[in-house]
C-alpha cells in the first residue's frame, strides 16, 4: 500500500505530528446541519460539547457556520462570519491549547476567523467558490484543507458524472495543490469529499481507492461521519449511523487517513487506538 510521506502540520509555530491519526470533532453553529447532534444553540452548549470532545481525545475541532448538506439554504457572508466568530472567540478563550478549524468556503470569513483565534481553514469547495481563497490562505500562513467538490451545496447532487472517478479527483486536487504550493502554502491537507458531488456507489469506490491519494504527498482527511452513504445503505436514520460510521472510519484508517472528521469523538478514538494496536503487531 502507498503511504503519505508528509505527517506533520505547522500550527502557529508548533508541529502537530500526524503519524498517529488525529480526530477532528464537528461543531456546527447552524440550525439546519443534517445531523442534529452536531448543532450548537448556545455558548454554554458549545463549550460543554467542546470540553467533552477534548476529554475524549479530539486533537482539533471544526467549527462551521454554513450548512453544506445537499440542498442547504444560502447563508449570507455576514451571518456566517458572525456565527463562526461567536464560536471561535469563546473556544479560544476557554481552551487555549485547542486547535480550531473553521469550515468555510469564503475567504473573508476564513480571514476573520483566523484573526479571532482559529488555526486551520477547511474549505469544502477547494477554492472553487471564492477565487481569493488561495491568496488569503497564503497570506494567513495557516494549514488549509483542500476538499474536492463540484458545484455548490445546492447543486452538487446533479454533478456526479465523471470520466474516471478517482483519476478525475486526483487531477483536480493535484492542479490546486500545485497552485497553492506556488503561492507558498506549506501545509495542505487533502480531502476527497465524500458525499460532495458523489453518489453512494461512488463514495464506496472512493473509499476502496483511498490509497491512491498518497500520490499527492499531503495528509489525508476523511469526513464520512453519519453521512447518507452510511444510513441509506443500512436503511436507518443519521442518528442511528454511529456503528456504520465506526466501520467506515476504520476502513479509512486502513487506507491511509491521517485525520478523521467526526460527530462522535470517543468511538473514533477507539477506532484509532485499535487500528494502531493491530498495525503495530509484527
């Protein structure tokens, strides 16, 4: 199996070692995220959930103010930025060692979030929805999650036609990685974008071929927690998809994931620990 060679991130001058895969917890400051358990409605609820995630072993927390589920409603930039900052500021104050990722495709939302205490930009559009994003990330000098997506959250489900799924995704990511590196972005995390302009069959094909992404020499992030590929395949609801999520996360770890983005930190940490124990046996 091919292996990703780069295993560190520079987080404000401190190196984060990803030789042991990290868990990224999800906190959504939105009323309409697909999984109700990730929605935070107050600062107290936010801090309580973040504290729980840290206690359970999360390395970082991803804060989002714009739901990117299929068909999600449009949210204005000012509203999104206000939502994100309302989370970043108290998280940074109460958990100063916490690594905060901001989930946004808007460069100015990302900029303001980093300036108020966030550390990583997680862009579901891979720069395709804001042509200033790459330059802004370069100027901010922070790690950047480059995800593959087509269209917008409102249109992506109609954009699942590929010549060859994985080669097409690799080509798109490679071109963008080259552009980012030319701008001086040193820490790039790649995300193949499970569920974004990909149907259920394509998501399983993507999982099967994850080792191919080691060719891009960037840490690999996988975010498949409680997604429709899991719960629709099993004939259940998103709230019932924890066991299926653990199975898929374990498959991702086997195939080279350095970060798994999840709603449920403790089960993900258990998957990482068991995978590590099994991998260390001679």
